[in-house]
C-alpha cells in the first residue's frame, strides 16, 4: 500500500514539474483604440443591419422586407442612409452612425453584396 501511495505522489510531482507554465501578459491599449472599441461594441454591424432590414425588422420605419426590400433597393427608394436612420429610430444604432461615412459605406457595400447573392 505504501508503494502505491509513494508511486502516486511521484507521478503527481513529476507531472507538476514538467507542466508548461503560462505567462500572462498585459496589452497596452491607447485611449484612441479604447474609445473606438467602446463606440463600436454597441453598434450593429453593417452585415447584420442589412440582414435585419431584409427580414423585415424595420417595416415600422417604412423599410419593406424580402423581395420588396430588394425591389426598393434596385429602384433607388432605399439606400444605406435610410437603413441607418431606420436602425436609429428602432434604437439599434446611435445617432452618431449617420455621420460615420465609413459605416455608411460599409452598409452600402453590404447592400450591393447582399443584392448579388
């Protein structure tokens, strides 16, 4: 019995000694990056915005769904700015998204991509 206890303790000690150690490192984040992350963390991604619009989540704001959504986009009666305004009214985006040209361009790109698939 003593032999089994001694063998068991030896295995535990050897495995603890050979186990790799993990070193935690902290990452420095500048304030500009932190602000960008914080502001984008609650924003609806452009892909998701177009998908929600297509599925009819913004019908109360006048955005049609499914086939009518695609027809309205083709006809020019809805665009990226309209979708962003609808999401703002639906409390899914902050009002500042309307001034974010990068975001508006990304929504427009998603609309064009969505329309081809």
